[in-house]
C-alpha cells in the first residue's frame, strides 16, 4: 500500500506546485514508509526525532532513520539510510549528522519548493537546511496532510481491526475488575497485562480510568483511589498496535446502579445508537456533532469535549466531529463517537464506539457491548 500512498502524495504535491517533500512526524513516517516507531510518546533524549522521510522528485524516496532504530517494516520502495544517534565517545550530535546528510541531497537542487511539517520538525534541523539552501522554499503542508489520511485503505482497516480487538479485550477485563475495593491503578494494570499478553509484546496505551466524583472530570489517569459500592467507573482505552490506534469507552457501575444512573446510561446509549444510524457518506461532521449534542441536551446533560474524531495512525485525527467542521463523511473513514454527560463535583458518564463509514451507512468495528 505504501507505493499507492506515495503516488497519491506525488499528485497532491504537484497540484500545490511543490517538487519535494521532507516529512518528520511519526504519522508520516508510518504512513509513507511503513516504519513503526518503537518509542513511547515522550521525545527521545538521544535524538529530537527518529527519522526524516525525504523525497526528491525523480529519485527514490529515502528514510533517514536513527541508527539505534531496528528499521523493520520499511517498505521495499523506500531506501533506508542511518544517521548517528547514540554515541558515548563524544557529545550527542544527531541533529548535526542528520542535517549534513540532508544538505548533501538538498544543496545541489535548483530553485523549488520543499514540503515540511512545521509543527513536527525541530527548529535546529529546519534552520540548518534553510540557512544553506536559500534557493529552496520550505513550505508547510500540515493542513494538506491533516486530511490526506482521512480515508483508509484496506491494509489500514485490517490493522485497525486488530487494535480495536485489544479495546474489546480491555473493556471485558475492566468489567471483571469493576469491584468495590479495587484501585483504579490495579484495574489499569490488569488491562495492560491482558492486552500485552494477547498482543505478544508491549502495547502503548493511553487511558482514562476514573471513579466516583472523578468521573465528573471527563477523564484522567488511574490513581490509587479505591472503588466504592454504587459508584461509577469510566474506562476509556486507546491502545496502539502495529502503528495504529484503537479507542473505546464504557461506564460501569460498581454493584447495583441506582435509577439515575440507569436512566442516564439508557439515554446516552440511545443517543449513540441514533447517531450511528444517522451516519452515511455526505453527512457533515458539524451536523453529526449537533445531532448528538442535541440528544444529550434533551437528557438534561452536556459534555465539553468533541463528539468524535477520526482514528488511525494518530489517536485523534480528521475528520473531527466538532461544531466548526464542515468536512463531509466519505466511505472508509473510521471515526469514534463518544457522547457523555458530566455533573461537576458529582458524576459523569461516557460511551464510545468506533465505526467505519460505508457506501450505504456504517460498519460497527467495536465488538464489545456497553453495559452498566
């Protein structure tokens, strides 16, 4: 699939009058080369970035990758070259070495434009190449790339099914552990262990695990707080698998739920089901957002966050299901919908499913079923 993506990118760049590309985000490296970064979310102290995808018109694309990275998964259509990252005999000099390699390719080029991701490139690197390549105009294509990956190809959809299967497993574990006396952190630890055992390796995971009055905050990391009988537990799981993210959220009651919780849960479930039934190609993201917010308002609640978002190589991407966004849904977009309601200082509740837009409606990719 990488060659197909590169062909599409080439066509879009030509439309914009751009000759070359120098891309640096994790998302672009995965999407255009097939490489899956091995690090967690934090920047590396060894090198400010793991690699640069350089594509000069008329030449094979190159992935300049830190020499400490294994490089597995790079598509055969992309050539790998390493730059020095971890050294002990002298000070760390990843930017200097990478800059020198890039300049060797960029300096001889004639006047032209080079696409960059301004929000995803260290100033030291951009300044180095810009300062010595005055004939080149380094132009940001952040907005172009934000919509470029909205429609998923077959390989992406199958990879995301695997990531969402981890979500299904995690929610089942959360259901089993939603017991009085359990700590939030213990629930999260059990979920991570189950996911990693199933995946056969490390799983990068973002998670909201909050209980009691903490659920009114809409989210937060797990704490040492112990669950108490009769209160709510919100578990929102976002695992990364093979370079793609899953997403899911359910609200559980510790023991028997009261009438208020049952009524809210039934109401949010109905709003979510109605929203899923409304999804079809051509529907604007803002109209879907308005529909869901109106449904929650009728229940007497509201939420301060997005109604939903695209999902893929990034855990939050276009199309964002928010009030301002007039992007229209298309077949093979994958979106998460997550309505909720929150009452300050008291309690909150959120439910989420992930779905694929089809030519006639949707395919529900989340297989677990919400249950209070």
